């Protein structure tokens, strides 16, 4: 019997080596685990089949048996087929029961053998781990089959309307404006829709281009799959494929005659749907006043600063002058920040390159090292998130000063010099978190630990919170704590071959990249971790673990922590207070605060509130008072099935985290859903087509009608597709930016930035027009645009040195006896970080504009992507 979930395998193998478990007993152990897992799967499967019977739908494996049956429109045939399907469904249920019983017998038999041969502590450890894995497996199977049941029900009743949505719902006030009176009622109404609200787009050429780009990307991946066949990736290839960073280049696969005709038909059919939508009258999903409000908000982007609040999840609006004053006050703390130079930033970049070259390349190979190297990193940027829950309700926010506003400092390191190496370190070091006793990954993990804790009636409980954890972490101590934990458990995790010294070299290089910019000035963070660095949470978790190991005593019955939020149960109140005191004595910069239960005995922790009475635990679903309870609004231009999933998951979370029915919570749920335009009932919707092992086909979402037509087209294509619809940009995408103060070009007399800053753009498709003859060139680059444009300019100035460059050929043929011509640049597409997408958009622009300067060789290579 094979394991359904193999995550436990490495764990039991380690136990086998450590405790010298013989092969015979180990085989019995594997049989016990496999039987347990299969029993769980059969149990969930049985529930699924029972639900199918209750809702009068039939699983696909039964429906397929009758797919080729003739005369299915005949009433008598339909009746008899329905009886036969029901009989098959009951037979399948009986089979699941029989298999489940067989597994239970195997569990009982093997369990008695294992308990007689294994040390009680080892058996207890295996049993606990197996229980966690089986719980996770049960949840996964339940979610998978629940989605399948919803799909079967929708398929059986395809014309059921989206009754769970209330399209006329008006959201309450849920935004914060400080220091200004410029936000009028139209703007306020638009802000109340929430950051996740997407405005329905007009279907134009840009939308059609995105759709066809999605088709071409799918075709490219499908041809490569057919060319390579079934392959098992080696470690290097698997690591590269998992990287969330753009590939350096792409190769064209060979033609695939077996699917090319179907791909061509798919492209034409999808294009036809979008062009048909373009001819329809535009129907906005916002009222005229809200549309005016959005326009006004966009026009004021040069004066107002739009962000999303720290814990409320809603928009915060303030003048840019106030935002700068707040940030200036934060950066004036000389114990944490100080000004620095570009030379210092360049030095940190070189340290990262050195670490990748000397450590990563020998261990993981040239290809991985090349992918991790970013030769043109972006300087990280600084911004603040306003802690709206700290604003006094008695204060007039329009006249509040910068000194009265508390914020959370963030350094956005995405695209920075250490971003890629940080990703690798997270991948290597994340498995260490299983050895941090206090660490929990989510609320379910916490509740599972709580349920296993034996609590006496005298126990006391509280929650601790670490004040400003990230900026107060001692980096050297954090690295030492990680290295110590790594040395203890290196043999138990996939270390990729790195030794402790090499891990330390990479960590030091990453943490040295602590330079960022704000308002065109460079600063250095002198102390602590930068919130925004990928590795920071992991370092903070292990750093606190180092403190906790020296502070906790046997009087603490339960101590669980999510990053910096702790839930603690002690034998009595004195023990909890002593523990808090000990925690606060180990590091002068680390300070724990305490929160005790309220008058009813409830204590909030994550999204639950806990009460312990006479050793019995109660828990209820909880939303923080600071939260504005913003969900994707029902009128947002998101697919209906996305909204259905939002409501479904919201209701599931509430049900999962409530031990008993609570009228107050039920009332809150109805209110929250109503504010976001939903009814408090189980949602029903259709789902996009998806085949087993289907490749992603991502298309822009332009409405439910068009999405259903595309879904039908995809079904009829008979291609291995997992259809995904991408929603339009949200209000957060349109209004917020982490680099709002970096719109001006830093170079005086820049040759490329005329009207707007374009020279530092990355991921662009651009058009160059020769000022001498008017001919054009279309190209793409992931590097800063000025780097590529400078190469073209050098080729024009000195064609003999760049014989293969298109502009060398252009200068030789068109401007032989003339001085090098100047050129103007227009950016056609920007922020296309995925190489394949950028290449395809370049090909589409070349086909549309027919540039004269591009060489035939260039055109052949590029146009092959869309042929």
C-alpha cells in the first residue's frame, strides 16, 4: 500500500537511523501510516459520495460510463439511466466502506505490533506526527472534493443565477483622511469601495493583445512539453524552475503538428470573443459619481499620498508634504538610520555578487548562480504604513500633525541587490522552523496544539507581543542563532550541500544590503532587520526562539508564537508574570508586553478569541476592531467564481473557528457580508475549465458572459488547459506606489526622459524613431532602458565596432556620409517582468508596426513566438 502523502517519510527514516529500527518493524510502520492515510481518504471520499447522492449529482467516473449511450433524450432511457447511475453510486459507496474497514483492521493489527517493538517516546512522536499529516491530508481532500461537488452541482444546474450577490449594496465609510480637506464626497465614495476593487475595463486593442499574448504563452509551453516528453527534473533544473525571477532568455520549441491546428483554432476563437465584446456598449461597474471620484483621485496623485493602513486594510490619504514630514521624523532616529552614499550601495551589491560567485556557484552550478545574479538591481525604497488604530477618535484628523501619527516602517527590497539570494536562503533555511518549538504557521496549527494541552483548573493564560521586533533584532545574534540551529539539524533538512560557514557568508551579504532611498536620498539602516526583506521573518522567529529557550520553565504548559504574537498558558498567574520578566531581561532592545483576558474571560489571538474555564478550552472566530472588514466587493470586476470563493472561505473560516453558535458573531458575519455586497448564504457559481496536468492559459477578465464563451471555446479545443482569468487593475494598483517620490530623472540633461522618467524603467517594449529618416525599430529589454538605448546610440556612432547591431546596419545603409542621427523613444509596454510575455508583446508590436530598422534575423526569431 503506497503513501498518499509522503511528507512523513523523511521524518520516519530519520527516526529509523537514530533509534536503529530494524527493516521488518520499519515496514510495519510504513504499512500503519499508509493504512491510516488511505482510511482518511476513503472516509472523505465516502462523505463526497453521500453528498452527491443527497444533491442528485453523479461523479465524473460514473457519468463517463454513459457518455456514448444512444437515445439519451428519450424519457424512459433517462429514467432507467438515472436508476443505474444511482445503483453504481451506492455500489461505489459500499466499496469505499469495505476499503475503509480493511484499512482500520490493518491499523489495529500494525499498531499493536509497533507498540510492542518501539520505545514509548518514539511511538508517541510518530503517532503525533502521523496525526498532523492525516489531518492535513483530510483537509486537502475535503477541499478538493468540495470544489468538485460544487462544480458538479453547477454543471447540473448551469443557469442558476449568482443569488449570493447584492449588486445595489453601498459600502459604509471605510477610509481615513488625515491632514487635508481635499477629499470630496465623490472621492470618498470611490475610496470606500476598498483597495481590492477592480474597475471594469473597456475592451480595446490592449485587452485583445493581452488575451492573444496569453494564448501564445500557453502554445509555447505546450510545444516545449510535447518536445521534451515526460522528464524528471534534476536538482538544478527543479530549483531554476521554482525561482520567481525572470529567465535570462528563451528558446523556441519545434513545431508540434499534432496540436498546431488546434492552437490556431483556439487563438482565432478567443480573438473573436474579445473583438465581439469590443463592439458592445461599455457598461461600467461603478456609478457616475464614483467614476468622477476615481478620476479626481488620479489627478491628485502628484499632491496626495495614497497608502493602505497597517491593520485596517483600507485606504489612508494624506498630503505628500505630511508623508515626507512623517518619514523625515522616522529617519531622524540616528540609532537606527543614517544617510549614506551610492558608493556604499555599490559595495553591498559587490558583496552579494561575491557570495553568489564563491558560495552558490560551486554548490549549485553555473546555471543557478547565473539566475540568482542581478547585475542591475534596484535601490530598495522606504515607505510608511499608518497605524490607523492608534489614531484617537477624539482628534480632528484634518488638522492632526505629523508628530501625532504612528507608522510602521517598510523597506521594499523587491528587485534589490539581495532579493534573489534572500529567496535562496529562505528556501534552504525554512525547514529549520519545524525545530522551533514555539513556532506556529497559522491559527489551525495553534488550535491543534491547544487541543493537545492538558490544562489544570488553576492555569492562567495571556498573550505577549514584542514591541517593534524587526528594528530591535540584534542581527549578529540572529545569525548566530540560525547557524547554531542549522548545525544541530543540518542532516535532517535538504541543505543543498551548504555548510554552516557558507550559510553565514550568504546571510552576512544579505543583511549588509541595508541601504535604501527616500525622496532621492540614500539611507542606511544601522540596527535591526528591514521589514520587507524575504529573510527577515525567518531570522526574527529563530532569534526569539534563542531567547525563549533560556526563559521558559516547566511551569509553562503551552507557549506558541506567530512571528511576534505569543499565546502562553502557565500553571498559575505568577508563573506567567515571571516568564514575562525573564523574557524582558535577555536583550535591552527586545521588550515583551502582555495582554490579559477580558471580563468574560476571552483573550484575542490571531483571528480567534480563547477562553479557558476549569481546564476546558473554548474558542470563537474573531475580527480585530481595527479591521475595516473589506472583502472583494460584489460589484468589483472580478470573476463571479472568485467572489464566490471569497464568501465561501469567509464562511468556512467562521464555522471552523467557532466551537458553538454565537448570535453576536452570526450578526457580525451578516453585517460584514452585507457591507461588501453579499448575502449570508452558501454561494454557487461555475468554475473555469481545467484538465488534469493542464497548462495555465491566463486571459484578461472582461465580464461573465465573455468568460463563459471563452470557457466553452477552451473545452472544445481538447487541449490540456487550466483556464485562469486575470482581473483588471485594482484601485490599489491605480492609486498606490512605493516609489511615488522617484518620478523625476536624477540625471541632468537626460537624453531619454522627455516629459516623464523612462530611462530607469525595466521590463519594457519600446519603439525608436530615427530623427534622420523617420524609420523605426522595436525592441525589448529587462535591463534599465537607458542601458539598452546607450548600446543603440554607440552602434550608430561607431558601426564598425558593432557589426551585428541593427543600428550599425542602419547607419551604414541610410546615413553613410552623415553624422550619427539622433532618435526619439516611445515606451509601448512597461513592467513586463516575465521574459516570455515581453518577447511576445514585442513580436505583436513588430507585426503591427512593421519596423524598418529591425534585421530579418531578428524578425525571424521574434515572430516565431506568435506564428
